[in-house]
C-alpha cells in the first residue's frame, strides 16, 4: 500500500532562465540556446570582440582604441550583439561564456585560446599581451596593486549598484518598488562619493587633488569607472554630476571624454545619442521625480 503522505510531490522540469517576463532587454526575439543558431564567422587573426555598446562592453572598445592610438599593433573585429536580439543566449555563445553575458573576446592569434569574459579580465589580458610599455598599467608593484583594488571595487560595487538603480528607476511605471530604487540609488551615490573623495585627495591625510584614480596617469582603473559614471544623468536623476555634488568627478569625466581614442570608441554609444536629444535634461530629472516623498534608506 502506497503511503500518500510520504509520496514526493511532482516537480516541474527546470527550464532555462531567460530574464524577467516582458523585459524588452532580457526577452530575446530569437530561439533561446537554439542548437541550430550559429554565431558570426570567426576571424582568421586578431581579436574577435563580442559586445553591445553598454558600459561594460565600451570598456573593452576604449582600451583597444587607446592601444591602437599608442602605436601598438592591435587588430580586432567587433561583433555587435544587441541584447534585444538575444544572440548572447544562443548555444554557440554559451560555449564562449557559460554565463551568457557580454563582452567576450577570443584571441585568434593564440591557437586553442579560450574565450575571455568579464570586462576586467579582458582588460588585464589585453594589457598583458599588448601594453608592454605599461601605458595603462604600472611597473611599480604598489601602484599596480592599487589599480587592481580599484578595478575590483568598481566591478563588484559601483557597476552592479548603478545597474540596479537604473533598472528600478526606469521600470517604475510597470512595477514601482521605492525601497529597491532608493536602496541602489543611495549606494550608487555613496560610491560616487568615494570616487569624488579619491580625486579630491581627501581619502588620505595631507592628500592632494589628482586627475586620475591611480598614480598620475590614465589607467585601467579609470576606464573601468568612466563608462558607468558618465551615464549618471540616467541614474541619479540630475543632468550634471556637479549638480549632484560631484564636481571633481564631472571634470574627470570631461578629461577622459576629450581623449581622441576614447571619443572614437564612444561613437556608437547609446548614451551619447540619448544625452544629445532635445529635452534630455528634463527626462533625466523625471527619472527620480516619482520617488519624491518616498522614504530612503540609512546611508552606510
């Protein structure tokens, strides 16, 4: 006789997670992980870069263009991967990155080389291969360690917080969650304050203002932070960083934006087109206007 109470309940089969329902970003138009789908034809040499012009992807394009501008023999092919097409969820891309996220590079000059994913790993690889003169890293071990510390802080702290803040602010018309929006907005502001203090020199007793995050030069630490910080009008709800209390950070963004190679890398950037439209300042302010009167969270 079967003991009905002891019988395990039926468990529905697991299905791959394809994103938030109705999300225009995560719901692809193509078949998810389709075994028939094929990726772009691999290059015969150089770097294949699979990316979308998001803050994470633009980090890699900026470094590649900076390397070229400094005379390094860098050959790369950029494969545009719009998220709404869902190609990053197809089986051929899963073989490159099991986490199905962009950007990814494959070095076709190295036989059997694995695909490299996560933007800081890509930046460090490219510098180790091409940047023999340490233009964007440091010879001195202390400065190198300092740069890597800032890279980790930005990748593990600033970028995720700013991404979540943007998500909850821009989707409030479908599902407003004031606590979540305030939580990530406040944390993003806190981390912007850390960067601001770094540039003002206030993090050290007797510190002096500095133009870049580490040492006295533009490095990977700046590239990591720059692509996210420059999109602040669509996170903080203020068109200009100085208006939000980050004047040194605004000047830092302007300093990096004026670099020829960086400007070239940003040509296809979505944010650039958004911030050049008529009335973009007002659109920026409206992002947080719905939060007025909502309780925030305790600052850390």
